C-alpha cells in the first residue's frame, strides 16, 4: 500500500508511528517547498504548495496527516483522490477544526476518549469517523527507576498560563508553611508569546522568599534523567489532550497527581486527582507520610497503568491498522 505522510514540526509524538508505517508500506513524506522569486512570491508558492499536495493525494492510496492543521485544511479542500486519515491533538481542536472539510476525511484519530467526545459534540455528523487511540510513549526510553523519597516535587511543561504554574507556586508556598520539607522543580521553556508569564513566575518566587526551595531549569533536554530525580510529579493544567509529560513521569517512577482537567480520569485514579490547592497539599502530605514500601507500591501502580494503556508499540499498530483499513476500503469501492 502507498501511504503519503504529511507532518510538520513538532515531530515529538510521531517518530515511532512514522517508522512503523515506513517499515510496512511504501511511504512518501510531504515536504513544503519555497520558491524564491522577486515577483509574485506568495502566489507562486501558494501554487507550488497546492500542486505538491495534489500530487501527494493522487499518488497514494492513503494520506496520513499527523496534525489536523494547515496541511489538512488545504488537502481537505482539494478534489478527493485517496483516503485521508488524521490525528487530532488538543491544539488543533481550538485553532483549526472549523476550517477542515471533514466530508473529505475518512478517519479522525483523537488522543483520548474525552477529546473524541468533544469532537463529536462539535461535529455530530462525523461521529462514525472519530476514533480514540490513546496517546502513548516508549516504555524502553522511560524506564522505571524510583529512588528513596526526598520530597522533590516536579512539573514539566511549556511555561504558559494554561499550565497554571503560577498557581502551583502559590500552592507550594502554602504547603511549605504546613511542612517545609519539599523542593519544587520547574522544567520547561517559556512558551512563545508568554515571556511576561515567566518573569511573573520568577518574581513570585522572589516575593514569597522561596528561592532556596524552587528551581527553574529552562528547556529540559534529557527528560528521563530529570524525571528520575522527581518524587511527586504534578500536572496542573486546565486543559490537555493527554499530557505526554504525565505519561513519561508515570513510567519513570514518579508518584503523579493532577488537577482534574477533562480526560485525566482516563489516566489516573480518582485518589490522584484534585481541584483545589488545598486538596493537592493534602495529597502530597499523605504521600510524604507513607512508609517507604508503600511509596514504592504506589509508584509501581503508576508504571503499571502506563504499561497497560500507553505503550507506543500498541498505539502505532492500531494507527497502522486503521490506515490500512481506510486504504483497503478505497480500493474496493
């Protein structure tokens, strides 16, 4: 089967899926070209872009779009010449979905049941096209390596208001008043357009006199090693698709707690979820007071969930089989 693949940065969640599709089928990777011209630059490049997309669709049985963004929008409005499958992440749900011609898309992969339900609420006519294939990670890359408990709390994310790091620092301040035996580790770079947010985070730490108890790391390049130094990982967002950093932390041996954003109940049990800062503080203190053996058991439960639910070897096979099914149906219709 011939499969055209359209993916632009970031590739973070796609490498294993891409390698699997390439291993089983003849694949073509779409590459956006830019023609330098002193005249009609925009018009020429728009023409080249549309022509290359048409070629990708015409020469393959199925086209797979890793992001339901600009490439899919443009492809979905071209004459339909092959099957189209896309994976719809959280970002595109609020930026691009209203511009896609869903009539020309055969299957839409959502990364959680909650996101599938949200898509169906917005586009009920395409309910049968929407499939949940749960987000996954490489379990080989993120090995289970718990260490003796030291009171290290971590959050790893782009630093933007959606991640609610500012609120976490305030909750941490109250936690330190109750019990000063913790350190907060904040990993992640400033999200574009939110430089003021990072400044506000630093100023808050200074005003609360937490400099010795809070560490900013900037962009974390070795996520595995960073997570192996964290005891309790916190997801504090108000909205996620299915947070990759949370899965990586669970696999690595962190005890994980999360604000109750829509869909996280698919990943963590009720006792690991919170709404208020006070609830978070109680849960952290309860874990801190557990015997070391019980802490290890609770961490092992995190790993067990990921092994059963978020193994990339399973999800990449499910995605490939769905793509193959769409290709086969096109051939016989």
